[in-house]
């Protein structure tokens, strides 16, 4: 799913206008997953007059900047039988800066020092936790509070989710 991304700004006269309208320049195909970076808010880099697109960065980070946020659309492709193979997951993680979030012994399982809101737009997905799993459908919303988790699309259809990751001192 290609998302239409609309970003507003103010011109030199203080009037609002559309800075960006169209697909994000920040897309990475991770094999069984597709990541579309929508926006990265970095308080250390804030300049309301800056027209440089933070989603156009050459590197992709799992965690938002300190005190900032990150919005992405993540498509979990249908499971072809190999999507959750440990080597496939390790290869995907190597192309995406996950810091220390990923667990080596449980591929796909990760913990981020953030509060995340995950909204299922399309399809079905399973959220795996340490002690249980829950199946989610379009319209379901997950509040992920710095806990170990993994996402598994065990269906024959893609699952599209929006994730809003917020850096919070409560979860650091």
C-alpha cells in the first residue's frame, strides 16, 4: 500500500501551504515487510522553516530521536512459509537500524524504549508477547508500552499498519 503523505509548512509570510503531497521518499523493502517512513520529528533538529524532508534519510531507524516521534506505515506481506525464518528476520533487521531492540535468541521479538500506537488499517496480524498472543483485525489499535513483542502475519493477505512511536522519558 502506497500512502499519500501530506506535510504542511509556513512560508516566509507566515502563511500555511503544502510542502509535500504524494508518496514518501523514505521507503525500504525488507523482504517480508515494507516500511514507509512518513515523518520523523527530532526536537534537536527543529526548524519550522526547514524544507528538508526527514523521511528522505538514507538510513532507517526503528527508534525515534530522543524526545521526538516517528510515524511509519508498515506492510506485513502474506506469509509465504519463509517470512519468519530466523535468517530472513535477521537479514531484514540488518537493513534497518534497530539498535539493541532486537532479541538474537527470538528473531522478530524486540523491545523499544518508547510508547507506540499501532493501528491496523487492513488485514490481520498476530501480536506476540512473552506469555501470550492476540489476533488483531482492521480497526484494532495497540498501545505498546516498552514491552517485548513481535508481529506475525500468518494470513494469505497483506496487513497494513500505521505506527506512531514516541520517545518518552517514562520508557527510557
